[in-house]
C-alpha cells in the first residue's frame, strides 16, 4: 500500500480555483437565495474545501430589488441596530431597507450566514450585489448560475 497517495490536500490562496458566477435574484425567495450564495462564497461545494481558507467563488447577484419574502415578512420582520448612544435602538422593516438601498436586505441575509472573523471579512469581499440587471464585471466573463 502506497501511503503517499492518501495524504490530505488543503487548499490555499495559490492552489484555489476561483470562478465568477452571476445569479439573477428576480422572483427568488430571500432565504433560499442566501443559503445558496453563502455556500458558494464559502466554497463548500468544492471537493478541496478547506475551512480556514478562502476557496469560494466570486459571485455577482443582480436584480436584488426583485427578491421575494414569504408571508408577511416584508412588513413584520424587524432588523435591529443600535447607534451606540443611550436609547439608541433603531428598528427597520425589509420594506424600509429596500427603499433606502435595494441590496441591503440580501446583503444582511448573506453576511449573517458567513463566519464572523477575518476569513468572513475576506469572503464578503467576493460578493457583488446590484439592484438592477446591469453590472460592471463583464471583463471577468461570469457564467450564469441558477438556483
């Protein structure tokens, strides 16, 4: 038995193979979209997945303004933040956030599924969100990915 063929291979920055994917979020449910994107960003779909390395793909999500929330979540779900001052707790619904910036709801959902450390910050930089159907990443020749 050749023991050299059974060595565990860990991916690193030099050996990882990153692809560019484009996802159309029109009429997709927010949670299902977010889990698929977070898993692809992390690289869990790859055979050489390494938990401590950024081995995921670069993902472009277009039409984030047309994402769907099931039930009454658009008006009843609340995002909570704090200003840092006494009595500074602020609440917002997805409807309010979509009016401010159509990418915020999708961004919050995906970022909440990623690690909360330096690796998570590096992975977040591989996500590109756009409210409309145009994006400035044509030079990367992204392939379409359907959920």
